[in-house]
C-alpha cells in the first residue's frame, strides 16, 4: 500500500510554515511516500509517511517520535501540523523523515490506552528496522527526534539500540516522571486564574497524589491507596477552607477520574521513569532544544538533565539550546497556555528548524 507524490520541497514549506520560512539554494526535490510496516512479531501494523530527498546517494534520516496522547503522523496539535512541517523542512534540505501514526490512530493498529512509554520505544525500534530496508537511506545515519514524552522514548531506544546515530530533543523529557508531573502541574497552576488559596490547595493535593502513586505504582492496592489518601487530605482541607471566610468553595479535585488514569499501565510506568537509567548509556551526539515559555516541559530542568546524564556516562557530545519566547509547540506565544496554541498563526519556530538542520549537517553531511 503506497502512494507517491513528487514536488519541490520549497513549495510545501511555504504552505505549511507561511512567510516565516526562508528559502536557500540548498533546497531539493523530495518525494512523499505513504508506507506500511510491521513490528518484529507482526502484532502491530504501522501507517506512516516517509519524505525522501531525491539524491544520488543514500541520505541521513530521522524518525519523529510523538509525545503524550494519541497523535497522527502529522503531529496535529492545536490545529497545527508540527511533524509535517518539520519533515517538509528537513527533506527539502536532504534529510529523509519518517513520521508515524501512534498506536490506534490513523492506519496504525494496536491499543494506545493500554501501552506504556516502554512500548512506544519498541514501536520506534520497528521504525528503525523499516528504514534500514530502504536503499535510499544511509543505515549509519538514522537519528530520532522526540517531542515531549518522545524525549523519554528516544532515550530508551538509543540506550539499547546500535542503529541510532543521533538524538534530537524538541521539548523532550529528560526528567523523572515524578519530577516532570510535579513541575508541569506547578507551572500550569501558577499560570491559571485560580485565587491564591486554591492554587495552594491544588499544588498540595497534586503533590500528595503524585507521591502516593509513585510509592504504590507497582501495587494492586494503588486505587485503594489513592482513595484513602484523598479522604485524609479532604478532612484537613475542609478545616482549612473554614478559616478562609469564603462563602462558596469552587475547588474540586477529580479524584475518581484521576484514580482511573493513575491506575492505568501508562501512568504507573511513567511516574517511575528515571532518565538516568537510559541517558547515561547513550553515547551518540545529542541536540536538545526547549522554549523558555514551555509550561509542559520546563526548559531549565530538562536541558540541564540532557547534559548531565549523558556526561555521567562519558558522553559530552551534547548541545542544548533555549529559545526565547517559545512555548511547548515551538510557537512564539503570549500567555503560552495550552488554550493559546490554536490562536497562534505560527506552526513551528523557523530558528529551531534551522538549528536542527545545521546541527545534522555538522555531524552527518
């Protein structure tokens, strides 16, 4: 099952990114293939798009790895097709790109809801195996680009596979799952319009819940522990609220929906994820970029770790870049909240694209 379209990279780049994109003499013709491939045991069939530069020799390639939540191959978030934009830009400059529907999305089979970050790493390994079958691609120059949770996924893959030549993190996770949940929720609460006393309550119960799930993540009693922890906190919180002299209490913690989420396979795995177990084993070059207005993956915390953990394993081939005024989707933003994504015209920061392209050139062209 394959369809092929041939076009000039510059043309689609202009459509996707708008006026921000700048053309150069380096832009080349590339093809777009709709492809299908299986994992090793043929339990999952993947639907993907492969953009291939038209060249006379095997070219470098990257696989784009998505973050949390079911995403299509184009990386459609907030009305923007992030991964399609990245693929078009890079393939117009001589780099093949594979972008893939997540499990249970588009043409990919499997069940996303019962899968973990570790399972997603296995899916990427299947993509590596597929790319190695393509004669147009240099098997020694295949890298991974991970967005958000995809940063953890590519770390796992690169720690185990010799087929990965480089890693690129775009707002990629390099913190423990527990630290990431704490920081993310603290930042989201801080940016909200809640009154200060409800911000305090929200942070308090969030942290208590995260610690409880972390402690009992591998236990069959997790659901019971969450409920008991909440009930204990609620009694103390009710007494606290009485001291505020506020007539109506609008604060609600969604304990039932949280319990359903937290007792799932993904959450149990994620909250116990420790990047030190993987990044200390990664020996290939790494480029990590973050926007300093990212409320989902904190730039300072994660860029520090992208350098720290590989260095602990002797890998100093790490470049980190902080992009000013940029959110989690690499858009220049104002409030930088999730709700603002769809209101912004920019799809992906042109400077970030240029940095990625030139970094790959430096190592692999």
